């Protein structure tokens, strides 16, 4: 096997630790624009990643379309580079798996069937255009095979499939609706995204108005709350904590959110887009509570960061930086309609774009509300609003979570790079400013 050959060559080159991971991936894209399918693309790639360590000197290499000749050359060149590198102070080797591999992930060999993808695109367009004037969107479907070997004797394989649909419907220049659906298999994907996007666009077109800056109780939709939780999950990586780039630094065991809020990182969720059998060290993935009833329970670790923090790896390697898998927000027991009825003066924000942090350690950020935002008055949606921005801090948002709905949805698209299973969230006293002068 190519991965075993790479590990053996690294050992012969004098490396103390080595990991080889090969990923064979196929992916299709269907893009629609101005209510018509415009592009169908397909990609295939084979990539070999090699990690090499001598003492505390570490190096990662990547080879496209690998063969034995390329592997030998890469490792020979890599050895020369390793010899002149500075030590990585907090490198403590790679882990040795002592847990059981859990693989209950859903898999669909035909997830990228082109006929089905085109049918899905046409259905989405037809559903959305009933309530809007124009539709655009994109579908990705793919599958991959992963093989990984380490100098600790691990040699395992994994396979994954995924499908994601993102659609925007436009009722006017300033009125749009956005909906996302994703799944690991075609049969499990809900096909109603077009209808939802069209409905939001129609609502947003009804005379949008500007509102005053200030504090509002905000209901964040699945899309918008997933955006915030995905960033929180990144900040839970011990790499960002140790780099001085996380508002969660020094907060283990402390209250960092509302007692209504519990978030778990899961690498084994059967429906999770990012679920994996093992991490990049070959350690079995699992479930790691990050926040439990408002208290910060854990960072996400690989072997080296765990050693530094005096704990165990959570099965989230990245060799250099531990990374999240899928985030699961525990739902509440109230419907969206009941949530809206309980708001005297507030906003319903269906989506946010361009989330940017001004201060990582404090968690200060801003993000623009797009694709339908609505004023709530006395328990009813009053009218659409335009030109608003959420300008607040992540700690305040997490602590002010007042309610979570009983419906949960997986969100994954280019503004939510970490898949998140989330309900709607009512957050009190959110600072709202204008998105333009």
C-alpha cells in the first residue's frame, strides 16, 4: 500500500514519527443562475499527505497524484528541510489509538448521480420561482476514500459521502431568501429548500424599512445561529487558545454561556457531513462536550496540545491544529411560532454574511443580516427591515441565549465551514447597528 510505503521510507530516512494519509475524492457541482441550470462540473483528485518528525522538528508534505517515485523524492527533500528547521517547542509526538473505532456514518455510493442532481436543481428552481422572480444556487455532491498509516502501527481506511444544496430566491433588488439543505445520502436530503427560500424572499419584498440602532431581542434562524456556533467551535481548538486568538482562553470550568446552551463536538454523528472514523493521527473520533449548560467543559485537542494542557486527546487532530468535526446544539422545547409570540420588540434574522472579528481574545465581532430580516412587535412579524448589522461579542451572545427551539437542522455551506446541527435561538439584548452609512 502506498501509505505504508511512505511511512517505511520516512522511517528509513531517520524520522522518529511519520503519518501518511491518502484521500481519493470525486465531487460534482451543479450551478443554477437566473432560474436556469448553467454549469455542471466534475472533479477527481488523489492527494497524499505526509507528516515527518525528527525530535521536535516537524514537517508536512503534500503530493498530488502520488506514486512511489514521487514519495521517495518528497521524503528525501523533506529530510533535508527537517534537518534545518527550528524545534517546535510543544510537539510531543503522535498518539497511539487505544479506543474503539465507531463507524455508523451513513454512506451513499450514488450520491453524485448526475440525473438525480439535475432533477433536484430543477425541482428547487420550480419551487422557489413560484414565490419569487429569480433563483440562483449551487449543489455539491461527493464521496471520498481515506487511508491512513502511522509509525505507531495504525493502518485504517474510511469512506464518506455528502450532498449540499444552497439556494437564493430574489423578489426584488433588495429582497431575497436563502435556504440550505445538506446530508450524507441523497434519500435523507430534504428537498424543500426552494420553497423556503421563495417564501422568505416574498416576505422580504413587502416594503422593507430601516430601523434605529440599539438593543433588540433577536431570533436567529438555523442559518444565522449556525454561523455563530461554527466560529465558536473554531475558537475551542487548543491551537487558537494557545496562540492567543480565542475568547475561550483560560475559561475551562467557567460559565461562558447561558445554562440553556449545550454544544457537543461529534465526529461520529451518523448524519454529520464532517463525521470521520479517525483523526489525522489515527485516533478514534468521538463526542466532546464543549459547552454543557453554559459551562466550558473542554477544548479540542490533538496529542501535543493535550500533553501541554495535561489532558487526553479528544480525537480532533489536525497535526498542527486540532479542528472541530460537527457541532450539535441541544434543542429546546418550544416552536419557532411560540418563540416569536413571546417577543415584544425584536428581530427575526434568517441569515448572516461576512462575520468578522475585531478582537479574537474578547470575541468582538460584526456580521451583516441578509436574505430576510424582520421586525417583531408584540409577538407578530411586523415588516421586513434592511441595512442592519449585528455588532456584539461572542461571550455576550452565548450568555444571553434565552430560548432554543425544538426543531434542529444541519447547516453547512461556504459561510458555515464547520457543520452545525442547531435549532432557532432567541438571544436577548443584541446590539444592532447599520450595515452602511
